[in-house]
C-alpha cells in the first residue's frame, strides 16, 4: 500500500511526540531567530523554512542541502537510544523540491555530514531518526566531519551535560559552483557553527542571555588534511560568518546584546 506524504509526516510526528521521555518541542529550536527570514512557502526554493520538534532549518532546493540548521541542546536530549541505521529522503519538503537520497552521495568522496548531529538527539530512537533526513545533511570532507567538527560537537554535549543550555546554528558557506557527481548537492568551501552557551535558570534560554553570555563561532575549511587539528584553530566571530553568508544572527535579542555577542571571539577554553 502506498502511503501519502501527508500521512507519513503525521506518523513521524506522532512517533516524535509520543515518547514519555521526549524533551524537545518546536518552540525551542529557533529561539535566537530566523537568520535568513526563510518562509514555509512551497515556492521558496532558496530559503524554505521547516520547523519540527528536533530542529528548525532553512533549506535550499537549488543547493540540495540546508542553508542553516538550528537546535537547542540540553542534557535531557542526550541518552542511550543509539543511532539510526538509515538515512531518509525528506518527504516533508514541498512536492516540487528534489528529495536528495543517500545514494546520491555514493562515490562522491564526501561524507554525508549531519548539521544537527545524531548524538544530540539520542533521548529516543524516534527523535534520532528525524535527524537522519537528508535535508539535515551536506557534503563534508571526511577530515572536516570526523576531525575538528566532530570534536566540537562532543564539546557542546559536554557543556550540555554540565548543565548549560546550548543554542546552536550551523551550515555551509563559500560555494564555488561545484557539486557532488550526482549534482544533487553543492559543495561548500566551509562549514560554520555558532553556539550560544546559556547558564541554567528559570524562564526561556533567551531570557537568560546577556552581554556576558559565551558565544563560540567556528569556520572550518571543507578540505582534507585537517583531521587532527583542534577545533580551537577555527574560532572566529558570528560577525565573520554573517559577512560570509549575508545572514543576520540573534535577531530575537535586544540589539545591544546581539551586537555584543556577534563580535565575540571565544578563547576556546
């Protein structure tokens, strides 16, 4: 029996919300704002916005990958569910969009690089499966993905397990017109990530952000030969990433706070 896209999306949503261990909700995943003013219009092939309980993202149908993915990370999101065994074409995208498949990456020489990583969504298997949609994937060099990028992912989880709420946005930048051999996804020159480290407390994470809040921004070249390099080698500011991408970060914060946070260059300690 063929299952329609609408029914399949409903089934996945039910699985994601039905667990008593669920700690995620749509309202948490885009607390710092929409950096590109992406919309949920099915005709927006450059900046299509999709929000779900596990993350929010701006998807480029033309590039075959997300422009950015945003998610909230706390200790409750990290569990023992394990890792999904498969990647999935994203049936939630508009019908006119091409649904990138895992096989499109076969023989490309690039990893299927998660933006919201698997280990950040291991409280339930249903939540973990959602980050295995190909819309959360882009072409990453193995040395980027399995080197400083992965080490910084681990560091962010360490912060979460220490009691912080970490608001993370990541994506690609600096495209030169190159695509993987299937032409399904554009190859970025860099991958970037901005992590806002919010102390525990009452109220929303945004209500606890001040000019003293720690911001860690990374810009990592999407090349070979960097696997052993520490993530600290690639620290930059959110301002630099804004300049590279044309995006605007922290739009939900007071302008004076946002301006201060965008300029921060972390010590890496």
